[in-house]
C-alpha cells in the first residue's frame, strides 16, 4: 500500500536491531564492517547499497533523508550538517567557472555572502533580481545562466514569489530551479509540484522545531542529487547521526506543530493590524499582503512568521526588543518559543544601507517567529512592549 507523505514522515524507519525497538535506533558509528573481502569490494564498486562510511551514508541519516524526500515529493536527497552546507553543496555541485547564477535578492544572510563573496572567487557570476519585480527576471537571464535560486516566503520581508511562474521561466530557459523551502517547510509548500529541480532546507529551524540541533538537506531529482552526493561525499558536510535522529523524530510532529504555529501567527498578526504604533503588519495569509492570492495558491497556511514596521524606526526597534518579557532575543527562528528579531541590526547588519533598502529591510522592521505558547500570551507580550515604544 502507498501511504500519504504524512504517514511516511512517521512510519519510515531504518531496520530494527535484534532488540526489536519500537522507537528508531541511532547508529552512532563512523564506519561499517564487512564479512569478507568480496562484500567490501562490491560495496566500494557501488554494486551494493551497503553502508561504508558515515560521510557517505548512515542508516539514521538515511531515515531522516527518506522522510524529507517523501514530504517534498522528491526522488532522492542528501542530508547535511547545516542549512548552509546544503545551500553551498547545491551551488558547488552544479556551477562552474563561467556560469551565471540568477538569484532573488531577499535571501538568507549567509547565502548572500556565499553568492557575493565566494562564488565570484571561482569565476561564477551572479545577478540579483527583486522578489517584487518578477517581470524583470527574464531580461536578466544570459546564455551562461545555469540556475535560479529563490526563497519564498522571503527572509525577513515575507514577500511571496510565484513558484509556478518561476518554474515556467526555468523550464523555458533550461535553468536548474533551486528553492530554499526553509520558511514554509514541506507540510506547507512543496516547490517540486511547481517545477523545482532542487529543494534545500535548513532543518535547524521549523523541522527541528525546538532549537536543539543544526541540520540541512537537499532533495530533488535523482540524477541531480547524485551530483550533490558526490560533491558531499568528497567534501564532507555529512549530517551527524545524532542530529539526524533528533530531526527524524521532529518530522513525526512537523505537520501538527506547523498548523498551530500558523494559527497562532495568523491570529496575532490579525489583531495587530491596526495598531497605532505600527505602519504595517505583513503575513502571507493576511488579505492586506500584496501577494496573498499567490500565497494561498501555493501554501497550505501562512506559516509561523510575520513582521511589522515600527513607526518609531531604529530607536523603537531597540526599545521593543528591550521591553519584551516572554519572547526570546536570539538568532534563530522556528522554535516552540517565540522569537523576536531586528534584522537591520543583526542578521542583515553586514549588508550596506542600500542593499538593505533593496530587500525592504527598514530600520523599524521586526520579525516575529511565533512559537507554540498560548497565543494570547504572545500577543500580550507584543502589546506591552509596543506601549514602551
Ligand atoms: C537559517 C537559514 C539557513 C541556514 O541554515 P543553518 O542551518 O543555520 O546553516 C538557510 N536559509 C534560510 C532561509 C534560513 O533561515
């Protein structure tokens, strides 16, 4: 019987040991033994699927990977030590000197650093396009453009990119379509259904969901993942089996957690909409979001993040953070505990003022990662902090 991906996220399991444990075993081993010389030869010749060494494969890591592959509707995947190693591998496996990368400009800060500082060192060119001007993307494609890289919802502005339209553009120009699906998670949005060739994740965020471990994964078409695997097998960003075990357990509850995160976020964002201290509130499923129709087409719910702009700008931003009593100030998102961040002074502080403006990071922008605390407690914390601003 073919099960639904949500069932697979719970039921996919590595082989049990002789103890017949119900929960999943953890294989904390760097290498695997062989019975004899012939078995070892066959494994090294890729004639069998036997595990050789945990930089290549490990059963606990495979369990997490297989669940992610099922949830995203992909063919194959490779799990990495962090989201950034997944992003980096997805570039290095496919781009070479002379190639051109087209990327949306509102992306995660470290991804921006890889694209602007490291890829050019290896002769890989890039052009940034704007999330809110998709009509300008096609003109930026060159004969040597190899890949389109996007995030949606974007970080931290929560703009929405039409996944289907971007997929059609990639198909027309034969580009590898690479989507960072970290903000939505596969229970909310599956870019492969809209034509994505590769989907990358920071599993550190909603997928772990409790702020415990780092992890990442690249999933996609089999022949592309083979290249990612070969790059990672040699360069070594393998996910630790312990982290994979934590993340695999997390996937069993991802769907129910994300439903509550999104319900909390929608109710709080709705109640803050007309607050006198705010110039605007942005959440993908609020009718006031300029792309809410596209968000509803491609997402199951609006996700767990919303943002707003304090009328008082930078000073108010600091005051707001200092006044919070419940919420955490931390460089993360996607946790059971609600988190407030001020991108202009933290995650995007390395960008120039001009670059920040280009990706709508205004001085008073606050991003809230809505946790699983009781929704009114989160709302009341925000309201009392706004009173101080
Ligand atoms: C955090 C994050 C990353 C990087 O993931 P790490 O696990 O921190 O390396 C990449 N993309 C997005 C959208 C993120 O939020």
